[in-house]
């Protein structure tokens, strides 16, 4: 399941509507495919306000969740060879987040934040 800020927008073209397509957006957040020039992309992603959600292939390749506004910062980061947004089918993404434990981490993070904010 996507974070609570998800918005589902009506399909934006006749083709999309014909297939019943929906566009899912997490307000202000995006999934990025990042590749480090050397080592791992962790520091570069964190410097842009994001977090690595899983590694792909090997240490330099990863998926990261970061603010959408961080796209240019990631793309131009000297430690990254590649950084670009990724779109994933929402149902497949939900299965993916369950598989890697991201869903549970997000729920734990949210409940911890709520406990810290309450008197």
C-alpha cells in the first residue's frame, strides 16, 4: 500500500481511459532508480532527503524513495552516475513493498512519529 498521501487521478488520455488506467501519485514523493559511480548511493540519496528502499543487482544500483523536488539534485549529484524517477503498477508495488519489508518499516516509522507528537 502506498503512503497515506496517495492521490488517484482520472486517466488523462482516451487510451488510458479505454484501459481503465489510473495515475497514482504520492504527493511530493517519488521512487527513483539510482546508480552510484563508486560504492553505494546511500549518502547521495540521504543528502537529497531520501532513503534507499532496496538494492538492485549490486551495491551501486538501488531504488530510493525521495521528495519529487529532489530529482534535479539527485540527477546532478557528482556521486551518482544515474538517477531517474520510476513508475510501478500500484498492485505490483504493494507486493514489492511487502516483499522487501518497506510497508512494515513505513508503518513503524509513522506510529513512532505519532507517539512522539502526542503529549
